[in-house]
């Protein structure tokens, strides 16, 4: 029995029935990491130290027979922009290569309280900027499905770790597709929750108005289980949603008869690769056969989403990355003459190219001479996109599209330039701008065996609906 | 040529909240460096702010007290710039939606009453403190002050002289103290003013080029800096020079200012709404409840004191400039038959004694009740005014009731005629020379004899009776 | 919209990024293309009657009570700093006004 292949529920059951021990379980994941990580490079930090004692302590608790949460003893990993107290948190940047946080993120606290076991911290694009995981100070990550391909990004380490069994689940971060696009490329389930659903306290900011932490899992059921554990109102995050949080696993039993599913025609017709397009149309037929009604929706302003996202996220990023100045933490340049050169050398040497590009662009669009032309205009475009979605959701429950126009590209294939960089996020950025929940689920593979993902976009706090549809689809595929 | 000086103020006041604006660290002054810090206020990666409700309420309270209108919708913005005391490299402030707008304060200066307009009051966070290392040529940073809540109060360029500026600043300070929005301790940096000043020929309509003067930490320094800067600018213009738009720093010891940076290279702060924080909506009910918490303000109180306690305008104005002083006065005056005597005592002995021992009215050892009782003792002729000063000193050290002190030290006025008469006879007998002088018409010697009697009674004898009896006895000798 | 090398240098100066001449050239070309795309796109969008979307959060009036909680230990606040002295963070001499 390969323990790393068990779902969360299966694993939990086996732990509770004493079929397996936490120690065994952790060992099997650690062996997997030992075997694969050298090649895939999904982990920046592996939490070897003390993990055996920790496992033993958890096992002891299990042995006491208490009623424990479902994540108790489940091995998982966190994106390296999620703050972990006393554990190196680098954001995959030279800037933070030695940063040991003196506090904990809200999600890590929650997962620890549940008894989940942190295996390590995951590689990503530096400060979550990028979509290929090639922008990491700690080296690129390989797609476990095909080592010549990128895993996507920014949460490339998270998607590849989960896809290759190096963690049962992972938390990634999504600002414009950072969870969904790598999930699609690696053939796993990735959910970007509604803005405000998961606390951002302790998520190192990239673009604060869009950043969200979300689960990357092997299946929809795991996704719902993890979502239950990490959501909830957090008074330490001003943007946290103060709502009644449902049990997301309760949506796993519902069927989708009579549900209205909108298909985003523009996102299929435009630049989508024909194999991807075909699989999406097939998936829609499946959903139809399961009782859903498929209708076309029109979201004309989503065409402007890339431009708006590029401007708004860069503006926020330029401000969020300003605090890395070599004074209170992080890298400090070796040779500097005065304060000014301390600042500029530290930042010039500490940031990678992509981060610098965003800082320059963001600073530019916020400058007094360009603010109205770019930043303000982008905010207006954002409002129009929100309005479009609002209108569409008057008629449909979920909107589907490909997650990405094409499957995982080759390492080194797309280095520079806005168009290249954004092309694989073309369909994911609009949900980020509108703060909607969106999910990517695997729906098949192309002729080269590369995974294809379908994106499901839901209303604000519509995670349950996404889980419902995704789960029914997954069930169908497994028959 | 005749010049007009045009002055506006930007005042930063630290709010008297328990905790910082965006985190739960204490705002207490004077802690060991970097001991009042957390992930939020040192800007650690991943830490995000949550606004202290008291900050909004205090800002609105200050705004209402300064006759401002309160914004219905407001938000917080990032002001981006690099400086080692600013941990996030942006200050959370308010750009185009200040909480309070379009207020004014009436001031009295140079015998006239004048309204000084307040353009805006907004909330923002304070920065850390920089200091110079003693062991190296470096700068050290303490972030205890980082995140302490501030309001920034910006006036219109409505002031025309140092008197007006000082009057406005004092008035503002009084109001912030009265509303208990700020403790206004200038020596601790709780209240800091920047002066924007320009000059123009009297006939000219448009404003001249202005400078901004920083580092003004007392009302006196503000006055001096204004006079000095006005003079400097006028001299420049007289010499045909152009004023440089710049920021200058005032040195109150050297009595001079020097330029810090030219405004031409002014920074572009790239303001934008902080996505980590939520906008606020301020409804009438909230404003009303804050309004209800505003105490009587100095102008009203002054007016009431002149009516209720029949205080002269001067006394009432003087005492109401400080809320704790006015509170002290009022608790003493309420139970007194002689409220004017209380104001005399407060403006005289009480304030002098406080100054001598460098104390504030808030920790005066004499309770207002006991001050009232002391004055009652004088007014009912139980002790003399001179003895009262002695009693006052003992009260200061013990805070015993004055009557207890009077009994304990036997300080009661001696008014028994027989006893005094006997002492008068003794004195006359012992001082034949003085008696002769009086007979010769040297009236002043009678004072000497009075003094001798008083000395024998340790000053307790009723001087009027002594005087009367002495005159009688001496005239009998004629 | 033309971004030239001086624009890049100026923006780099404001954002305190030391760039090599190669980087300046590269960033200039790259941002030039980016702006071209963004400007072309957005200029085609009519936003005349659209309000600014300042914040995406629908939360309003989120406040904290004015209650003290423990700060971090100074040791923890300072532990990631590369230069410190007597409980302070340390930087090269700050000239007032820079
Ligand atoms: Mg200010
Ligand atoms: Zn703090």
C-alpha cells in the first residue's frame, strides 16, 4: 500500500483505526521527498528536524483515543510566502534567504491546531511574481508530469509537490492565477477562494487586493476538507470575510441537476489551443449529461483584465516590496557608502529581474504624471469587469473556461515580455480582479500527456457550488 | 516697501490612545528601545494592519471641537517614501478623503478676535525615532513610536503675525487637551508644528513663495521661528533675491534656521488606497454620540466663569486655557463664598509653587476642597493672610485640612484685646525711643511698634487691633 | 507612450533600485512593449461614466478595540537585522533631509 496515495479521509481513517502510525506516514512522505525533490526542486526547506519527535507526540495523542480533527497527522507543505514562526520563510528570494520569522501566519496556526504536519516550505516564483516558477532564487521547479516542462507558477512548488506525492496537500497563493495555473499544468485541484475567505495575516504580500491563500490537492474532497480547516473570520485581517462559514464537505453529496453553468465563449474561442478547447467542450457535455444546463455567457470587459491586472498588481507590488531595505531583516548589500547606496544596492542585488520589472512598472504607473492614465484607468476597468461578472451571475451559478489557453510550456520557452508572461494567465486574472472564487480541476490530457485544467468561477463565497460541480465531474471521470 | 506675512500651520498631534493605530502595542512614552514593537509596527513581511476604533473617534472629536464637517465616507492611503524610521517604506495616512474638513478656531490676538480656518484633519501613523550612535558614526533606530496614532491638522494660510500663530497654536492645544484627544506634551513630542510662511508686498494679491519650517517644539520656538523667517524672507526680497521653496529646520538654541531640502526635488508620494484596510462610513448616529462626549470647550467655559463666579475676563481666560487647571479651579470655587480669591490664589501661590517644584496641576498635593477651606479661614478672620501662606506650605507637604494645621501649630489670629493691650504696654515700655519719635511726629515709627507686637505673637495678632490699641496707648502718653 | 532610458533611471532612483546599464536597457525595452500593450488595450475602453474602484473589499468599518496586548520580545524583533547596537537597528549616518 502506498501511503502517499491515500486521500485525506482515507489516511485519517487508517490513522484512527491504528492501521498505520503517524511515524510511518511521515516517513513515507519523507522518503518520497528524498527520492524526488532533488530532481523536481519543489521544496526550499524540508522540516526534517524534530519531525520524528513531533510525529511521536501526535501518535501518542491518537493513541489516547480522543476525537481528533480529520487533518490530524496529515503531512502537508506550505508555499514559502506563508509565514512560519521560527522556520525559514524566503519567498524564494535572495532578499529573504535567511529570514526566520518571529511570528506565525493565521493559516499555519490553524493547521497546527488541527494537527496537520508541516513537511516543509515550497518553492515558488520570487514574491509570487511569475507563472513558471523560473523566477526563484532557489532554482526552477520541474513539472512532475514532464521534467522538461514548467510546473506553472507562482505556486509551482506546491502543485508539483502534491502532484508527485511529496505532500498530501499544500497551500499556495494566488494573485492572478498562482494556484490555478500550476494546478492545471500539474494535473491537480487548485482553489483560489473568494477574496477575504482565508486570512492573509502572515501571507507575504504581493498584490494585497488580490492575494489569497488556497489549497492545492489531489482531489476535490481533499480540497473541501482543507478549505474547512483554513477558512474563518480573522480579526487580524481587515479584509477577512465576516460571514457564516459552511461545512464545505457537505457539498460533496449534492448533485448538479438543473444547475446553470455558463461557458465563457471568449475564453474558448480566442487563443485557446485546439486540444484544450476540445477537452473543455467534452467536459461541458459531461456536465450537461449530469443534469446541468450549459449556457453561453458574455463577459466583454474581461478582455481588459490582463492590462488592468498588470497595472494594479504592479502598483501594489511596488509598494509592498518597498519594505525590503536591508535594515530590519533580509539581505543587506556588502559594500555601501551611505544610506542611499545601502538602499539601492541592497534592493538591486536582492531582487530578481521579474520583481524589479514589477517595481519599476508599479512605481511608474503610480507617479503623479501617469496615475490617471494608467492606475486610475485600470481601477475603472476593474469596476467594469466586476459589473460584468455580477450581471453574468444573475443568470448562471458557475462559469467555466479553460484554466489556461495551453498546457505546460517548456522550461526556458517564455522568458521575457508581458505577453509571454501573461499569456498563460489570460483566463485566470479576471476572477482575481473581481475577488471571485475560482478553481482548476484536471479534465484530461493532451496528446503529449500534459494535463489540461478546467476553470470554474463562482460567485463571492460560492466555494460550495464550485466543490459541488467539481466533485460530480470528478466522480464521473473516475467511473 | 511694506510686507505682509502669510502663515499656515501643519500640526501633528499624537492621540492619547492606549495602543497604536494598527496594532495592540502600547503607546507609552519612554520605553526601552524596540520593546514596544510587533510584526505590524516594524513592518515584518506578511503583517497587516487593523485600525484602532478610538483613533477614528478621537479624530472626529477633534474635528467637531474645531468646527469641522465630518466626512461620510473615508479611506486610508499609502504615502510611499523611503526613510529608515518608516518600516514599511510607506506611511498609512489619508490623501484625498480626510476625516474632517473645513473647520475654524477663533483666536484673540493683538486685541482682535479672528477666525483661523482649518482645511483638514486626517489620521496617520507616526514613524520610529532616529538617534545618533555614541560609539560609531551611525544612526540607530527605535521603533517604539512607529505606529503611534497621529492626527495632522492643516490650517489655511490665515495667520499674519507671530502673535496670531502663537494664539492659534495655544488655542488648538487647549482644545485637544479639553477633548482629551491628546496629552499635548510637547517635550515628549506629542504635539509638533510645522510652519508654512511666505511674505508679499501689502498690495499684492497672490501669495509669495513659501518655506516650511520644521522642528518647532514649543509655542515660544514657533513665535521666534516665525519672526525670524519673516525677517529673513523680507531681507531677501529687499535685496532683490528670490525665495527658494524649501524645507528648513529651526534651531531654537542658535536662534537660526537652515535649509533641509529644496521642494523642487519634492518627492512624489504615489498615494493610493491601502488595500489592506477597509473604507469607513460615518453615520450621523456615530457623530452624535461622539459629539455628546465633547466636554464644555474653553470659550464657553470662560464665559460661564465670568458669569457664574463673577471672575474678571482676564482671570477666566487665564484659568480656562488649561482644562485640568480650570477643573481644579471649579471644584474649589463651587464650594467657596469667594471665588475671586480662589482665582487669585491659583494664579499666584498655586502656580508659583507648582513651577518651583516642576509639577503639573494634575498632581498637586493640595485638594481643591482644602484650598477652599484655607480661603474660608482667611475670610472669616481665623487666620491672617500672612499666616495663610504658612498654612499653605504645610498643606503642600501634608495635605492636612487647614483648620487641623491651624490648631496644631496654634496659628489662629489673636484678637483678644486684653492680651494684646498687655503686649502693647510692654512694647511701649521697652521702646521709649520709638515712642519719643512718634511724639515728635514721626508717624512711621508706629509701624515699627506694630511689628514688635506682631513678633511677640509670632504674627498671629490681628494687625488691625494691634494698630488701634497702639495708637490709643501712644496718644494717652502725650 | 514612449519610455526612455532616463525614465527608467528616474523610476529606479525613486524605487531605490541600483540597475546596471544592461538592466536599464533591458527594462526599457521590456517596459516599452508592456506599456504599448496596456495603453493600446485600455485606451480602447470607455470608462467615462465609471466610478473608481478604490478597494475591492466589501468590508466596511473594520476596527479593533483599544486594548494592549504583549509586544514581541526585543530579541525577536531584532533577530533578523544585519546590523544592530544596544537594542537598536543600525544604519549608516542619516543626513537630515535626505
Ligand atoms: Mg503627515
Ligand atoms: Zn505593534
